C-alpha cells in the first residue's frame, strides 16, 4: 500500500511512524479529490475502515481515516484537509458502509459536510440540535440545565424527530412502520429501531442511536489525563476493565512506560474475569429475550461470584476504575486469589450445565439457526470486530493480532465459527468463556511478586498522535489521541466496537420476523452508552 | 374537554384529594399501594445493570414484592430512573411518565438521575442534570452506581413513605428550583496545525521542563 500510495497518489505529506509507539505504520496527507480513489484501493486490498474522525485546528480541519486489515496489524492513517469556510469533503459512504454513520457523526460534531452522503442528519445529538460540540470554538451550552428550557426542548425535540424521520408517523398501504424502543426490554438500553414491516416480516430496519450520549469526548478535552479514568469505567460498564486496559495501554505506550510484571499479570487476570462476567450478562439477557427465564438467574448467580472477586480487588462492582498509568490503584488481595481458585472448577461445571441446558434445546435451535446472517463482505464493509466477526469465520482478535501486555506468553485459542448466524455467535461466546478460564488458571497460580506502580510519571503525554487498540468483550476498542503536550488531551476519539457491530444489523434484519429481530439484536451483544459515548 | 397543560396554571391548582378526604379509606389504599409496587422495566445506563442484578438471584427483589417489573408504562406505577438522562432521551422519559396511571412514584436511581452525576460540568451540552427537572421524584438513591442493597433500601423507603401517607403519588408537574452552574470551564482553544505539524523544531523549548519530571520515573 505504501508503494502504491507514493507511486500513484503522491501524497502531499508522508510520514513513517513506529507501529509500536504511534500505533500506525505511516501517515499520509492526500488531496481531497484523491481520497475516494484511496479508499477504493484500500477496500480492494481488503482493508476495513477502522475509524473516521476529524480534528479541529486553527486554520483547517483534518479528517482522519484509519484503515486496518484482519490478518495482520496493518493500521495506516490517511488524512485530508478541510477548510473552515468551505467545509466540504467527499463522502466515502458509497465505498464503505461504515462511513455512513462515521460521517454523520463528524457532520454533527464538527459541521463538516460530506458531498454525496445519502442522509446527513444528526446521529448522536437530538434532531433539534444545531450545535457542533467538538469544535474548539464551542465553549459550552447551559441550555440543557434550565427547567423551563427543558420543557420547551421536549416539544422541539419531538417536532424535529418527526421531521427527520417522517416515516415514523406515516403509513402507506400494507407496509407500516414500528418503533422498537427506545424503551424496550430487549434493546439492552436505550436504542430505537425504526422497523419497516410487511405484516410481521421486516423489510428494513434503521437503528436510531444517541439516546445515551454522554459527551465523553468533549468532557475528556477539558479534564486532565488522570481525571479521564472514570469515563472509561462508564463507557462499557459491562466490561469496564478492558476499557481501562485500552486507556492504560494508550497512555503508557505514548509515554514509553512499561508497567511491572505483577501489574501486567493482575491486569490480564482482572480483564479476563470481567470478560466472563460480560459474556454471562449477555447470555442471561439474550436467552431472556428469547423467552427463557431460568438461564438469567443462573448467569447472574455466576456473575455475582466474579463481581465479588473483583470487588475485593477494586472496591467496585461495576464501573471499575482500577488501573493507573504504569500501575494499579490497589494490589490484588490474597483472599481474591483464593476465591478465584475456587471459582475456576465451579464455573467449569456450570459451563457444562449451560451447554446441556441450552445448546441442544430444540426451541432455542429453531429460533437461532440460520438467523441474522452476517457475511464476510458485510463485516468488512461495516468494520465489524469481536465475537460477531469471529462467528463469521475471521480469526481477528487484538490479543493475537497485536499482542499487548502478557498475551503473547499465554496459551489460549481464538474460537471461530463460519456460519455467521446467531447460533454461531452464541457458540463463539460460550467457547470464549472457556478460553478466558484457561488464561485465568495460568495466571492465578503464579502471579509475580513486586511493585504495583512504576513510580512518578509526567502529567502530560508527549506531543503527537497515538492510536492503540485492545480486545474488549465486544471487539476491538481503539482510542485515537491527539496530544498537544499540555495537561489534557487535545482530541480523543473513541472507536468503540458496538458502534460498528450495531451498524451491521441494518443488513441482518431484512427478511426476519419481529421476534427474530430480538434474537438478532440480542446476539450482537451491544452496550448502548459505549455506542453513543 | 380541553385540558390546560400550562405548568404555571397547574401549579395554582390544588390536588383533587384536598376536597374530600376519606381518611380510613386513604389509609387502607396506601397500605395496598405500598405493598404492590409495579416498577417499569426501564434502564438508561450503568445503573440499569444494578437494577437487573437486584432483580436476579442473589438480591431477589421479589422478596419485597417489587419483582413485578412491567415492560409497559400503562401497567406500571413506579418509575426507577436508572442512569444518565441524555438530552435526546428527555422527551421519551416524559412520554413514558405521562403514560403511567396515577398515583405514580419515581425513584432517582444513582448520581446521574439525581443531579447529573460524573457527567456534570459547566456548560455541558449532552445531559439533563437530574430527572427532577422534568418529573417529580419521591426517593433519591445516591451512588455511581448504587449497589443493589441501596436500591432495595430506596424501595423500602418509598414503601414507608406511601404507608405513612407522606406521599400521595403525583398528579401534576413538580415545582422545581433551578440552579445554574456558573463556574468557568477550562475549554481549550484551537491550536495551529502548522505548529503541531513541525515537531522537530518546537519541542526543543518544552523538553527541558519535561525532562526533570520524566527523570523521577526512572528513579
């Protein structure tokens, strides 16, 4: 790709980067007219669009594209410049399907217009919102905190929603539209899906997100690096530990700090425990969506045992805030090690029980086999990662593609399935829990002794751009950081896995019944605040 | 009949149960209401997971008779607002609340539903700082997120309030005092791309002050 870029595109700027520190191989600035050509070539070489965002500078905007491959760590960064006055950029939406949502987000956050985009409306903000919060010239809006305003805003929002989604209130002939959510038990949070139906069969479904938008990215710009920790605990609250890991990895590689061995071992141990807890929550709620109540109680019972262990170490049950730069908040206590050792055989037995109870259940099989199929092509176009991608036959796992921390020394498999249906996703997650147990068993017996901190660190990250990704319970979680060398981040873009995974259900829903839509949605294992950020 | 929905008009109206009061009957009704709360299955963010955990096997909300969570607001009389209220969600919550039959009760579960929680900062654009800005609240539960025990304590507190006749459940919009946060936030200004782009030359001046801070890291 490098030769091709330099040969036929002739980028205006080209910088080689160190993949170990910056997270990308190279960075190229191309002309606006060339970006579509570049994207087409990247798609031809089976790169997926990992993230698309913008950075606001004094003179201009930089629109930043990250491309990556499934097989190897091949992340590269391509940029275009967009002027402040004529803020138009070419749209990639006809090349990459994932660009549709990414560009909508950049449009509302920065006010950049993408030419050729099928429908540039607000994605995360309310339809009535006309602000561009991630602009540096945006200095806050006190509107939302006022009572009289709130009541007025309710009317405005309702009205503008109907304008933005006229289909939600009209009906033509036999076809009709149904809102699934935002308050619906099986949307796992506040998600709205506008279903276009013929009888009970879905013709198409359009997810409407943003009901849990909590301005994480803007918030991180006005607080220092240490103060950002709680945000990462609350992004993906079901698997908060891996999001902690992502942030720790980003800042540590940027600063060039290597945490002590005990810290690394405890981090991996707690993250894998948390991953099991996350998958258990998914299993319980997924089966409850399908009408099975019993697994919910079993799964939550097991999950509580993990939460007990993690609580001994962190003091928290859910929104962990355990990692620190180059270290940990507290040491992993002895009683937690004993509890973990007790948990492993118990949970192995439980997993066999789940398998007996669920995997061959005829009712379950009939509802999930061959349902919601995600093909490899769609997965590439949407940038799907995590168990969803592995169920479609691609062995992409950040822990193997770009081993961080201790993962290269650990023995575990990356389970894959090739069917790409709901059942395949179920199987992948069930097997992943076993693999997590394997990792935990390897670590819990030989936790290295030593310090849990690497001493005093500078308060700021050196000037530059960094990208780092880790494998969360839902897929590849990447953070793109632009640091100007001051005490707080200049720009942080969170590339969250559920965002892309949810995007892909647009192509999975057509042809299903409404009741199947619930199964498909449940199998994607989404966490809404992570999507909406 | 035309219903006047103007909040200022409604504030001047006295509640209908002020006209005639059947004390014994009210008391009996309150006992009945306090023991059969039907919460709305409704979660917004992190706190909803703890709400689920409270309903699951270890904490078992059913012991107290709160386990009949209804997915439809028309069958529920208790709204547990569990999580951050984003601006986009506000109309939906208001609609849900309006659809619930009176008398209805509201619990603000966690820091976000109480006052914005960790997402409150001066000039924030994304969230509503507390659900009591749009609907009246009976019980506040602090925590981020509150443990399931805290939720149970909150529910028992609500039960006590209803039983003792201290809350009738609400019929009209609440009267709310508004507080504005006037602290200045440290918003950043845009930096020059040209300056940012040429790293080799400019970092020379900032490096000497950075070096001493980096030195203790190795020590």
